[in-house]
């Protein structure tokens, strides 16, 4: 099974890495390969990556008519959102400098969304930009973060405050990497799959609703994941191709994130940080509640979102004392035109978007609605 999504500037390959990647690399004229991983992906994914891609041999060029296999340099990041910062970028740029990475180097980001966003940002800015490949290893990164060319880091506690748009040279999604992913992370990724289903694929939503225990290991047959990943990636690919720079429809991918990002930022400072997808799941419930009287069949939509989310995520109450801070975070949100806080939610038909303007009172009410579900 090998499916290729052509996004114009680059392709997303879904399937065993050993089919797609070595052949792709042989067509390229690159001088060095630099793998960015975190401690977990270095342990669980790097050996498999090297086994599936060996020997890494680039395309012959006039400068190197008989290229020898590349020995990858690698960088090891401390895992976690807390480390998605400029300080980590500085360490990575230092390692790039130490490895004498030139303009013809290829950076391979082997990891979840943190490695992809940060490693991509460092590659896109290194010597004004070197090529990079996303090899996502979490469900969240496979279905969402690795696709669409948004890169960056958090700054002063504000998620993704510093970043750029830059497309990868390619994306390779190999579901084998999911085998070592902790269950909590697998669930986290499902939030984005549910989001894509709600945005544009009613059949995928029905599949999720009818699948009990979607994240149980025995349900994780490669063919099943291949199907779910392709359906989910197809939604993301269609949206980013239509609106690469987030001038319109791409805002819809932020469904659940206006409230979700702010709640995620709040919990990041507590001893109990939420996984990104857990915050997005909570955010989708809150925003669907806010939209219930605005979008066609809004009450039915809200019930389906609660059903899909509560089958996968534990309820996570948000302290009332945090509401003001969460509202302040939302005012930082990049989607806001002038002073208004806006949230994009799916409309009545697939790929339809409705934009809501939020007030502090409405946000308080939706968080209370969410808390009362517990
Ligand atoms: N660029 C975008 O368009 C976009 C879209 C969505 C999310 N994001 C970003 O993605 C990030 C979240 O990504 P994430 O959920 O992948 O988090 P993550 O990168 O922190 O990975 C989660 C954890 O799983 C570990 N891990 C990764 N792959 C593993 C594997 N195969 N086996 C065992 N452990 C593994 C990691 O080391 C980490 O501890 C957030 O920073 C979010 O802002 C970006
Ligand atoms: Zn997300």
C-alpha cells in the first residue's frame, strides 16, 4: 500500500518508507543528511528509519558523479512542547553549524509535531533555507502537523508565536512508527482526525463513531491506519491547497484551536499539561456549543462532537479561576482581525466554514458548559 498525495509543490507519501524514500532521495542532489529527532524518536524511530532507508544515497551530480552513501548527522532534542522554544532552536542551529551544514543539505525531521515544527523552522531559516523532509512519527503529526508548511515555535508562552510558512521537500508518512507511540499520544492525534472528519469527510466521521476503542492495539492493523490516515490527510491537503497562506478556508483547520490553544497554554504552566489533541478536543466541544444556534443542525453537530470526543478523551475540567487568563490568551490568537476574537467552525456542508466572533462572556459560558459535561 502506497498512496501519494500531490500538493503541487511537494508530495505526501503514505506507506512503507522503504518503498518511497530511498528512491526519492536518489533523485536529489544533496550533500548531507541531517536528522532531527527527540530523545524518544531517536530511541524508538531512528533505528527503524535507518534500517528502512539504508543506504542513504543521493543522486549523482557534476560535483559528485559517484556519490557515496550519506552518513546522517543527527540532533537530539529534549522531548515536549515545553522545549518548542527559541532556546532549543539556538542549540539546533549550533549543531547545524558544528556539522557544517551547507545550502545543499537535507534536514529530516523524524518526530512528532514539535520536532516537525521546530526542525522545519530551523531548516527554513538556516542559511536562508535548506530543504527539509517531514517524517512524522505521531498520529497528530502524520495527519496534521507535517502537512501544510506551517513551522515555528512558542514564544513567551504563546503557542506558535514565531514562525514561517515554508513547504517541505516531501512528507513520508509510515504508519509503522505508530506501534511505539504511547496510547495517550495516539488518542491526542485522533482529535485532529475527528476534526478533519467534521470539516470534510462524513464517511470518516461515521467510521470513527462506529469504531469502539479506536486506539486499542488490536484495532491498529496497518490497512486500517492506512485508510484513516489517507482520509484525514485528504481533507487537510484539500484545504491547504485551496488556501496555503490562511487567507480564508484554512482558518477552518483551526476549528477547536481558538479555545483549545488558550486552554493548552494555560495547562502548560501547571504540573498537568494537556496533550495538544486533548486541548483541541475540548476546544471543539466549546466552539460547537458556541456555534449551535448559528450553523445548520448545530445542536445535532454538538451532540455528535461530544459523542466522538467523549469516546476517546477523558473529561478535563478547566478551573473557573483560569477563565480570565484563558480569555487573555485568546486575544493573542493570530486569527483575530483587529480587536475581535474569532473562531472558525464547520458550516452545514463539507468544507463550508462559519466564522464566529467571541466575547468573554460567551467563552465563560462555553467553558462552563464543558465543565458540566464531567
Ligand atoms: N504545523 C502545523 O500545521 C501543526 C498542526 C498541528 C499541530 N502542530 C503542533 O504539533 C505539536 C504537537 O505534536 P505531537 O502531538 O506530535 O507532539 P510531540 O512532538 O511532542 O510528540 C508527542 C510525544 O511522543 C513522543 N513520540 C513521538 N513519536 C513517537 C513514537 N513513534 N514512539 C514513541 N514516542 C514517540 C515524543 O517524543 C513526545 O514525547 C504542537 O506543538 C502543535 O502546535 C503543528
Ligand atoms: Zn492542532
